[in-house]
C-alpha cells in the first residue's frame, strides 16, 4: 500500500498525460492521410486508381464518366493518389466525418476526347 502512495502523489502533482479532446486538438503528423479528394474536371477516367486499389473500393466507368469510392471500404493507403497519371487525386489532412451508414463518393465528369480525334474533326 505504501509503495503505491508514491505513484499516486506523483500523478496528482504532475501535468496530465492526456488531452481534453475536442477542446485541445493535436496537430496532424507529417504525411497524415485523412480524406480522399478528387478533382473530377482533371480526371481522364483511365481506371489506374481502380486497378491498383488494394481494397478495391474505387469504380471508374469511362463511358459514363463516373468515379465512385466506397468510403467504408477505403483503407486510406494513398496508392491511388501515387498512381494517378493526371494527379487529380489527393489526400487532405482533414478527418472524414463519422458515418452511421455506408457512404459512397460519387462524381460525374465529362470524358475528354483524345487529341487524335480532335485533330481529325
């Protein structure tokens, strides 16, 4: 019992080791990957992100010009961001919002014509 008294007094007299979240928010670490963002206007719907995604949560339809991501399946590894040839995918340093049901990020874009088709016109 007396051996614990030293630890109890030390803990009472020193600064707390925890933060009072959400009142005290810690800055993000370097390289933090919080939320997946896409600039759909720059996307060429090549499907590279869909093919390289380890959790297979991305679906790209070039004909329809759609890009979808199942947020609950995404592991936020950043492989899609690294592989994107147009660099239209990015990871922001914001937390994704808490969800009580499955969410899908759905974006509709315009498929750009190839330069060879434009030159022929």
